[in-house]
């Protein structure tokens, strides 16, 4: 199987992606939006929108501190602005609303969100807890589900590799989010965390399907030998020793080959759904969709070209250590 | 594996076809149920749209519970919730939601919050003003001794003024009573009984017993247990005195205590008109917030923006599902048709669950659902690949299908269990928006697994049972991919 033969190259590519993504995130930082930092967002639409300068002229004297303005357009041809400020009290909200709606006819505030900094921080810490919790549960479950095949690598290794693959699949969309923030000023909202968590679920599923096949093929291609061991205290106990009839790398390669059509087809259907969501789903979920597409592609790559080569690489390294 | 059921192959095939037909009919029935709930005007169970799709306001208040015994907090929050609920109901909004939320242990310190959702309200100024109103309800005793002293002083002043009308007015200052200066303010004593202890107040009409006028409007009040005890204590100690009721420091009524009152119920009568009595009952109900609250987050979405989001979400779902079905038929041919039926089953069951539970649909939930469409076929794809493998290895179609399902099961199970565990954790940790997504995700995992195991399996087994080395027609129909 090509992905096992070229495992060094594939592992280096994945490693390179992880390092590059981490570098991007560390250099620029994920552009967390008001959901996490606290702040306010006011979206106002007009029949005919005023100029940006006019909006700035009314907002500047209000003492809102630094704020950002973005022009928007709805389906009905109305245009408007999204104003991002620090979090606003009820009185400030009324003042800002009045200032903005006075600028044009048929104007209305379509969306207003103000989030106190405490709520934002709490969401951020919840997100960290959720991601950690999900990862822990996965590693435990996978170790448990693979308990029957602890030769030639321990069952917890499957869980560990699943998590490393997860890291790969989550850090790449996170880096994409950072780049989107740097280049087009998109901010990460609570949907971003949900996208990451959905990628977690997808990626685990993908990796497990291949590992499941490895588990099955390992059981089919091993010979059992029961030997009696006499312990130091004179008690006899039976131990089962396994020998593989094929090299481990070959078994893993065979498993990837048997599941690759399924991996690709499921990715295709998922991406078809996501493309429909991107094109037709409207502006609010567009970033969410892009992050998911990146995650699904990364997840498919990692389940074929990262998790399994890593498994074989680890097994071979172990074998060298203990001849 | 041919099962030894004692049935002939023909009977067996008939039973399988019967099951398949029953499954399809059941799906059609569920589909009809969903459709009728969408189209009928007064449907029992329409889709429940979240605020971001229906338009409305979402407010988060934080309660300052720092002065309250932690054990009492849940109860006080419950009281706060019902007070705010009553205030919110003034707006006549359909289905307002008022929920108590406690920040999870992930936060540094626990904070108690109140989430208020007002569908259809986009100008929140009035709502915020109404909810934030913090009138204070107090019960105070009128201090008879001080009142008597004040009366006496006033009489003295009056008589002195009368006597000395020629030489101008006289006023008495710095009078003392038992060594304490006589206050010139109104003589009330705090009883410690406040709106915190009030459960409810209602307008009633007296039945004309016990010296009351028949049909006189009165206000009946009910205290909670603690308040009832306190009230009993106060009334037993002060029979014959007046108990003044203050709202925001303003005297609204001062009924006389006729006897000790136990059971936490009291009646306020005082020659009210029905309107006055109703206002009083309302004031008492709306009376005091048990703990101070502060608005920490506001979110409003205009109805037209919400409608646009909904339209986009539905459109994306329809297009997405069409893409997936087309792909499945093109790639898997006969099995693709099976997958299409199974996927339709997934969609109608999910939609029916959304209506029945009901799941509040949000933009995030819709996106999650569209995403789940792509993943729902996963179990089908897994099984199909396995069936083809078995079929090519020389088994007949039925046997290949049975083995395929059996062998693919462990992968389906492990993958779905981990997804389900993630969904549960998400639900546990999540804020309301994350919870909605987690619920859709978790349901999607279970339903897609069921639809693959039940619908796909039943239908795949009704396909003609031919061996792998059959005519090219069957080889094509049961094959897959771009090539023949």
C-alpha cells in the first residue's frame, strides 16, 4: 500500500502542516470575536445607506472607544453596516441605535448583540473544557474498544494516535480561521467552536473505521500459542502469545486499502452537503462551513495518510527497541 | 448464511418484501405527519424556531447573590424567575422563555443568571425597563407609642397656638420620649417581612362574611413558608395594630391586624374599588425582586433577518440532500437507490423528532443538520463497501448483505459511540446555543445508525438474490464507481 511505503514522506507532510498551522496561530492569534472577548455588534440596514464617513461622523462623538465598521447587503438589496464596539449598556445601546437609524430612511437595527466580558470568558473556558473532555473520552473509549488487540502495539496506542490525528484535524481549521481573520477580518464566534467539535467527531469516526479494520485483520492474521508460565511462587498460569503471519505494515496497508473507498465517499457526501451550505446557507454560517470543509479534508487526509503510517512507524520503532 | 427457519425460499422472500413495504409505508406516514404539521394552520406540533430564525430578543441577567446564603440561592432564583416571568407576560409575547442558568463549574466562580427570551420583540427598551424595574415591597408596623406622642405634640401645638393666636405661632422642638428624640418622620417599624417572602397575591371578592361587605374587592396574599412563619409571629405580637404595606417606600395600604394569622395567608381589605384592588394585587405580584439583577448580555434579531436565515438554511438543506442522493445513485446504482430511501427516512424521522421533542431550531442547529446529512450516509457507505467485498468473494447477494452488515457493525458501533459521547459532553458543557447543536448532532448519530441498520438492511435484503458470477446486468447494478 502506497501510504505505508511512503510513510516517512506522508508523516513529514502532516507534521509540516501541524507545525505551519501552529506557527500561524501563534504568530497572529485566533481572531476571537465578541462571543469570547465581550463587546457589542449592531447591524443596521437602510433603504439607501449613508456613506461610511457619515456613520463615522455620528459615532465618533459618542465616546465608544475603538470601533469597527463593515458594510453589508441583504437579499432584498438593502444595504447596511455592522458596527463592532465594546459592550454597551442599555442606555448606550439606545443612543447608538438612535444615532444610526437617524442616518437614513426606512432604517432599522436588524441585529444587536452585547456580551459582557465575563460571559465571553466563561464561553472560552467552557470551550476548552469541552474539547479536553471530548478528547479524553475518545482516548479512553478507543483504548477500551481495542483492548482485544494489544499485540504488536498496546491498545492505548490506538487511542493516543487517534488523539494525535485529532490535533492535526483541529489545528489546520484553526489556522485557516486565523488566516481568514488576518486577511478578511472575520472573527471567530461560538459557531467556530462548534465547527471544531464537529470536526473532532468526524475525524475520530474516520480514524476508528480504519483502525477497526486493522483490528479485524490483525485477528485474522495471527497465530495463537498458549504457553504455561511458572511464576516464582510456583503457581502455573497460562499466557497466550501471538505471532503475526504477515508484517504489521502490510496488515495496516491492507486495512487502509479496504476502507479507502468508504473514507473518500463519506468525505465526498459530507463536502457536498457543506458546499450546498456554503453557497446557499447565507452569510452567518459561511465561516462555519469553510472551517468544516477544511476539517473534513484534513480529517480524511489524516485517517489515510497520517494515523496509519504513524501506527506502523510506532510499531516498527518499538520492534527495534525490543528485539 | 441461510437461516434455518423452516420456511421455503419463496416464503422467506415474501416476508422480506413485506417488511420492506411496511418500512416504506411507515416512513411515508411519518413524512405525512411532518408535512401536515408544517402546512396546517393550527398544527399541534409545528417546528419550534429559535430566536435567531424567528426574530426576537435574548437577554441575560446576572443576579447578585453574594449576600445570600448559598443554600438559599436556588430557591431565590426560582422566585426571581417567576417574578420576571410575570413582568414579561405583560407584553403579551407568545411563548416567552425565562430560565435560570448557573454558570458551570468551568467558570472561576459560580454565577447565577436569568435568561429571558422574547420572540418577536426587537425593540427591547420597554422590555428592559419593565424587567429591570426594582420596586421594593415592605411590611412595616405602625409604632403606636410614637404615633401617640406625635399626636399629643400636635394637639399641644394646636392648643398653644389657639391660646396665643395674637403673639404668632409656637412650635415644639427636640421633644423626647423615654429618652429618645421623637421623630418627626412617620413612625414605622421594620418587621423584616419583605417581598422576598411573598408567593403570590390575587384579586378576590369578599363573600360577605365576618363583617365584610358582600362583593367588596379584596386582595389575598400568600407567603412562602418562611414568610408565613414570620407573618404569624408579627400578627400574634401585634393584634389590634396596623400593618402598613409599602411599595418603593410608598404607603399603599395599612390594614389592621384583627387576629393572629397562621398558614401564611392574609387578606387586605380597605374599601378598594375593583381597579384599585387589581392594581394592588399586581403591584404585590410584581413587587419585589428577591435579589438585585444586572443586564449583562443583549441580543436582538430582526424578523426579516431571521426569515432570511431560515430560507437560506432550508435551501441549503434541500440542495445538499439532492447532491448527496444524486451522488449515491450514480456511484452505488441499485444500492444507491436503497441509500436514498434510507436517507429520506433519516430526514423525515429527524424532522418528526424536531417537532415532537420539540427541538428549538436555530441557524447553528440547521447547519448542524445539513452537516449530519453528509455524515448520515456514512453507515450506508461502510456497509455497501463491505457487501460488495463479500459478494465478489463468491457469496450470493442475500448472504453477502447479511455478512456485510455483521462485519461492518463493529466499525459503525465504535464510530457512533464516540460521536455520541462527544455530543453528550457538548450538551453538558454547552450554553443554550451549543446545546441545540449538540442535541441535533446526538439525535442525528442515533437516527442515522437506526436508519442504516433497519431501513437499509431491510431494503437491501429484498434486492434479487443473485450470485456474483451472474449476468452483466446484475454485475452492473450491484457494482459501483465510474467504471462498469
